[in-house]
């Protein structure tokens, strides 16, 4: 018999929002940076120690399919975060426990299903993307290993999201640090010391995800906190499953609206052959540092807004919205300045050939000036998720993100791979405008002081 559950101590329903946002944001941001660190080490090993073909194989078409998949998983885990945080905000600890158990068990089985499906799809995906012949076998190897680890990754991400939903930002940071350390150690061991190439980095990814998934399950089994789950407990709450898919699927699809047109951009980049693909891979690695910040802010915003929405305090939800947009804008400016002036020096970590380095530097300078146009998007996306608003944001994402990028790539004559990245700021400007109009038009939610359950 397990000990009685005890409650997390961090109260984010009261107090100064700016202070709470910062205290929650920085550990989460650090966690994302540490998580991104193993991708950076991956690309340094691939690009500097192996070849530009290895870097292009992992960071090209294979990465596009992985990003689509991870965006789908992110939508589902966001829904689990919302359910746990809302129930905690309402003070229903029994429901919090059931939501946490349901989330973990759903991630196990959904991860297995996705692994099987996508491993079968992988060869056809590379054919569709016109993967260059000299990188295709390496891309397929990486895909098979990464996709085989999806169930482990899903469990790990769900566990971290549940802890964050309860206001715990310390232990997720420790888990992420462990994942990064194990991945980097195995990466350097297999690919660096043993010279196993892409096979080595792929195996390191699989093993690191597995290690952290089992640690998450062990911690959840041994804890006496509200999220406790026995290792053999595969029970679930039907209503929570429905709610997870009701909230999660639209936002998973919305997240994929970023990844799917990005795959179209990757397709266009592939047409310029290996130098352009390697350059785009290195550019994406540097660019991902900004998205670590933005994703961390989204996580912090969801946690604060969901708990306060669950309590019915809409006035405080609006304050969270404003603070989140301001913080996003400040981050966009700081990262933009850093990448514009230091971009080439950072890219030298991944590229040793001048041609791909020149292409990647130009891409990064274009995008550095554009981050500010993105400022309202992730904060408002987080607020919509927190309030259970799914349909309209999904429709907006389809017409602003997906169609704008695809239209630009397919209709505009692009004769230089650098021109492809203009698709990003173009879609951000359109989406920001429409999101703000929608937010201010929802007087039924965002113009009230509180909502009664």
C-alpha cells in the first residue's frame, strides 16, 4: 500500500505573475537548452568528425518526418498538461491522479503505434522528399532508430509535462539533464571513439530515450505525491482519454501545420543538393536555440494560465497573456541580435566547408530580423490551449501557417536556397495579425473577470 499522496507546494494561483513566470521560465528554458545540447553535439560530431553527407542525412528529410511526429506528440502532451493543471487548479487531487495515470498509459500505447506506423512509412517518405542518393541510406538508418524510440520519448515527455503542470520545474530539469548527459556520452562513445557514424548517433538516441523513460516510470512508482502510478497499473479514465484527444488532436494538428509546410521547404532545399541540405541542417540547429526559449515560455504560460483558468480567474489569465507576449518579444530581439552578429561563428561548430557555411550564414541573418514578428503566436497558442479553445486556432493555423508557406514555396520562383527561409516571417506576420484579432474578439472569455464552474 502506497503512502497517502501529498500536494505540490508551489502556488501559482496567487502572487506576482512576472516573478512567477520568470521563476518557472528559466528552469524550463535551461531544460530545453540541455535537451537541445545533445542535438548540437550530434551535429558537431556528424558535420565536423564524419562528413557533410552525415549532417545532411540526419538534419534533412529524416528530421522533417521526426519534427512532424514530435509536433504531434507535443500536442498530445500539451493536452495532458492542461488537464492535470486545470484539475489541480480546481483542487480535485483524485482527478489529478487519474489524469496523470491516463496520460502515462496513453503515451505508452500511442508511442508503440506511432513507431510501427512510421517505420513502415519511412522509405516512402524519403522517396517523396527526393532525398539525395548519397544521403538516403544514412537517413533511413537514423529514422529507424529514432522512430523505434518514440514510446520511450513519449513517456519521458509526458512525465516531465505532468510535473510541470503541478508547478514543479526542478525535477524535470534533472531528468532532462540526465537525458542529455547519457545522449552526449553515448554519442561521443559510439560515433566519436568507436567511429560508428550515423549508426552510432542513432543507437545513442534510442538508448538515452529508453533510460529516461524507465527512470520516469520508476520515480512515478515510488513517489507518494499526487501523480503516483504503480508500474503495473495500466488503468485509464475514459473521459480523460476523450478530453486528451479533444484538446490534443486539434493542437497536435496545429503544431503539425508548422512541420508539414516546413517539410515542403525541406523538399525545395533538397533540390539544391547536398551543400544546401547541410547548410539548412546547420541553420536549423542554431535557429532551434530560439525555439528552446519560445517553447519554454509556452510551457510556463500553459501551466500558469491552465491553473488559473481551472480556478475561474480570467482576469489573471489575461495578465498571464500580456506578460507572456512581452517576454516573447524581448527574447526575440535578444536572440535576433545574437544570431545576426555571431551567427557565422556559431555555424563554424557544424560546418567546415565554405559553401554550406556561406549559405547557412545568409539564412540565419534573414531569420534573425524576423523573430519579433512571431512574438504573439506562441503566447496566444498557449492561452487558447489553457482555455480549451481548439477549433478556431486550428483553422487559423491551417490558413495562415500551412497555406502561406506552401503558396510561397510553390508559386514564388526560388532559384537560391536562401530565399526559401522567407516563407517563415511571411507566415508569422499573417498569423500574428489573425491571432490577435481572434483573441480580442472572444469577449465571452477574455473580457470577463471570472468564470464559475
